[in-house]
C-alpha cells in the first residue's frame, strides 16, 4: 500500500498450519438426528466438553466429553440446524447437526 506521501511498507507474512487430521477430527452421527446423536472426538485426556449452540450462538446444552465418543440427547431440541463444539484446552472443533 502506498501512502499519500509516496512511501510504502510491506506487511508481515503470516503462515497458518492446520494440524487437524481425519483421525482426530470431530464427527456427529446419526446426522440428521431425531432423539440422540453421538459425537466422535479425540480420546479425552482432561476437561474436554461438548456444547450445542443454536444459530444465534446461544448454548443449549453442554456435556463433559468421555472416551472417544459422547452421546447427546437432542430429543428436546426443536427441528433445525445446530452447531456442536468440541472444546479442549488446546483445540476447538465445530460440526453442524441437523435435528428432524
């Protein structure tokens, strides 16, 4: 970018390394769901949680993750699309969930 006085300055170059692999990626099934859904996630090592959010960003449910998959009860959710968020101290992954 050139200023009005004709001087210019280069921006710093930033690289991004996405280390998520298919073996640690979060998946939700069955999807669409009617009464329950499972969240497959990396093996739990601490205080990992799974949150379910509506399209307005409001948290509707939060459960402590266990093992490498956690069951979500979605029977009380209205039909629609939701965001399932797996959170750990070093990672945050989001999947969409459709409830019929």
